[in-house]
C-alpha cells in the first residue's frame, strides 16, 4: 500500500486543487494513501503539518481557486532564512531534516506541484533520495518541457476580460490606457491577452521596446480617427538599450530600485510625448485568484491522474507534461533552470503583427 505525499509550492495558480483532487481520487482507486503536506515543504520541517487526504476531503474542489494545502515562496529548505542568537538572519540548509521526516513518516514518494523554483527544490530532494514526481504549475507559462502549464489560461482569460472592459472607458474619454500584466521574465500573458483583447501595442520582455515607436503607433491611430488605445505591458518588459529601473507587480520588477511599475513608467512617457490623456493600472494578483477556466481545470485533473500513473510506473525524477493531444512526462532536469520565453517565430506573435499590433520595435 503506497503512501504518497503531495505539496504545492510557489505562487498559487488556478487548478492546484484540481491536481490534488485527481491525485487523491486516482490513488484511492488503487487503494493507496495520500498525505497533503502544508505550506510547501514547511509541513516536513518543524511542524509536520500533514493531513491525510481521502476522497471526501477533495471531491469537487477542482473548481476552487488557491490550494487547500497552502503554499509559500519564502521557504527553500536548502537555504532557509533562520534568525541566529545575535538576531541576524542567516541561510541554513535544513534539507536533511525534511528527508528524515519524510522517511520517519513512512512516505514512499512525493508529488511536488510547482513552478520553476519549487520544481528545482523537488529535483534537489530527488537527488537526496526522495522519489519525486513533478507537476508543472504557473500562470506565467515560462516552464520548459511542457507545451503549457495550468493556471496560464485562467490568467490570460482574466487579463483579456479586463482589457475588454478598458476599451469602453478608454474610448469614451479618448484616452490611452496602459495595463500591466504579470509573467515574470516572459511575455506569454501579455501577448495572448493583448492579441485577444485588441491591444494597439504590446510590450514584452522578449522584444525590447522603443518609446518613440510606441508613441508613433498611438499617433498613427489618432490620424485614422481612432482616438483611444490600449497598451498591454508585461511586468518584465524592458526598453531598448538598457534596463529600466522599476517596480513591477511582482518578482520581475523587484530586482531593482523602486520607482513605480513599468506600466506607469510607460504611461507617463506616452502622456509626455503625445500629450494624450493617459492612465495606467496594474492587474496584479487578480490574475491568480478565483476558479480555473474549464481548460485549466481539465488540464490540472489530467496532470494529477498522470502523476499517479507515473508513480505506478516508478518514473521518479520526471515531470508530467502536456504534449498534445496527450499528457506525457519529461525528466525534471529538462524542465527547470531556464525561463521559457516567447520565441520569435511564435505564430501568435506573427498573428499580432499581421493584424497591425505594434511591439514598439522595428518590424
Ligand atoms: O510566478 C507567478 C507570479 O504571479 C508572477 O507573475 C509574479 O511576478 C509573481 O508571481 C508575484 O509574486 P508574489 O505573489 O510573491 O507577489
């Protein structure tokens, strides 16, 4: 009788509960036990905050946002910030404690649901003797090895709906509305929502932008009688010829001095250069909250069921992946460590250009 542990790590993404539901129900069908580890790896550190998950606890949670297990992106057990007796915070490697607790609890394997950071930790634990299966999660879609991650479709849908709503207010006031979306160092959310929502300009990290070209595009619309515009800016977008110092809505923007979100920087520049009445907004964590779309829910259920199949096959050290039309698996090490950005031959990118959307760069 297998005893399977499952945890969710890093930023939450819609679909996490669907993975948990499918893992528990599939395992139950095999007469296996599933234990949920709370708050990423924390439940295996001091607190041993672990709950037995049976079908009654998880049935029909697939439509719930967030994660019933909780998550954290502050606790890498390999370099855990701990306060020493002098009151200073130092990083300590507490991974042995996690491994010991794992074995002491009689657990056989761990299904780690996470993005790049959490799956890297999972891979390190795999190397330390914990049999691990990874399940890819992130709204940013920046994980290699899988065509898409769950959470992404929901984030794009929320951003698209927001852009749709901005059209009417922007049009009524002849304004430029700049909307900053998440995505870390990848432009997937900005690209897909910007194209779907009819943005005039989309700025993504993969294509450094030139403010003059952004403004040219806006003024070109003006001449044609289209006196308003929506500009979608990925939080990790950077101007041509250098790094901008800004505070994004998340991680990508936190690397440097705080000056305001990149969306606001772009908005101020548009107002100054074109004289257009311009406003900006940051969508932020709205993009992660609430129910998953049907696509994400189904993908997450498929990922969860596949994780149990991989346990059965003994394919530890692998990550579940979407390779349409099927769900397959790839070695964990092939998925982690590189941020998957929008390739320049992306069909969506090409479509955007074909329908006249500008990326603030020469064609
Ligand atoms: O990786 C998901 C994500 O939402 C990014 O898009 C964003 O940069 C970051 O997490 C925000 O992190 P936090 O929730 O810690 O603010």
